[in-house]
C-alpha cells in the first residue's frame, strides 16, 4: 500500500519519527510502499513551514485519486488536519491519540487518513499508532454481527455525505 505523510511545524518532530518507521524494513513487511522524499508532502524542515490546511489540502485529493492508499497527517493536536481532510467528499479521516483508536480508525471506520497531534503523541507512541493503523483492515477481526451493523451504518453515513456535500 502506498502511504503519504505530511505535517505542519507543530507536527514535524512526530512526523520525522513516523517517517523513519515508514521507510524501514518493518514497514515494508506490513506492505507499506514509502519513499521518504517523494511521499513526505508537508513541512520537510523547520525553515520550510507549510500550514496544516495546505498540507491536508495537498494530501487528501491524492488519496481520493488512488495515488496513495492511506495517509498520516500530523499537526499540533491532529484536529486541524482531521477537519480539513474531512472536507473532501469521499474521504474519511480520524484524529487518534492512542494505539487502540488508530487501529479502530481503520477497522471500524475504514479511515483512509489517520491524524495525530505532535503536542499530544510521543514519537514512540506515534510509531506504534502508525503500525496499528497500517496493519488493520476494515471490518477484520470483529464479530460478524458487528460487521453487518457497521456495514449498514456506513451506508447511512454515505447517504448523509451525499445529502450534505453539494456537487
């Protein structure tokens, strides 16, 4: 799976830790395809600062187009990136603060984008969260009744999205 990462200045240090993991053999073993230069779409040093809204607006369409299968966005709290990414019709982003929420963002919500906060998440935790998110699949590892319920819920969410996003 092709993965992009991006951050603003507030998420830079956490992004660098997660980026190192994404470029590692451990990530390749999870099926991650990541080039640390090409696939870093945000602030690449603290003198080249990109605001969170520009980073999310660069990454989201690339995920929607299929250029990337998933993405990880990092700002101060994760909330700003999350809000902006969810402004794109058809994209699901979730702000996460722990390993469990990172895994469930994918298992339950099918999120294409995981957002984290550089002021909230320690680098080691961010790497563990990235592993959990990238190794999880939608509806895998949960009870059959829950899969059915979540599938029906996803249809209702898609209807809500269609009603509220005007073409």
